[in-house]
C-alpha cells in the first residue's frame, strides 16, 4: 500500500466511526475517540484479512473496501454490544 491509499483508508474509517457515533449521540468525546480508534483498527484489520483470504468484492485502488468495511462494522457493533448497558 502507498501513502495516498493509507490516507484514503484513514479518511473512510474516520467517516465510519463518526457516522456510527452520530447514530447514538448519547456519548462523550471519549466515546467518539473510541469509535474512531475502533473504526481505524477494524478497517485496517478487515483490509488485511480480506487480502489474505482473497475476499475482494469491492476494491478502491489498493484498498479492499469489502473486507475493510466488514472489519470496521464488526469492531463498531462489537463495541456497541459490549457497552450496551452503559449506552442506555
């Protein structure tokens, strides 16, 4: 991966995290930061796992968007499920 692909992936993952945070806006800035970090981590992990397994339904340049999107959503939904009691 090259630098523009990394920057584009970071921007897309940031949008995923921010949109997920806005879907349930009962949080603090710490929760926003947690959503962003988990979106970045899930995006990167999903991209690499998707490349390793050959799961490439949708590519955007060097980014495996299908795997990255699934990874980001798994990380964000997992955080939401684990913190469900606190988010009420």
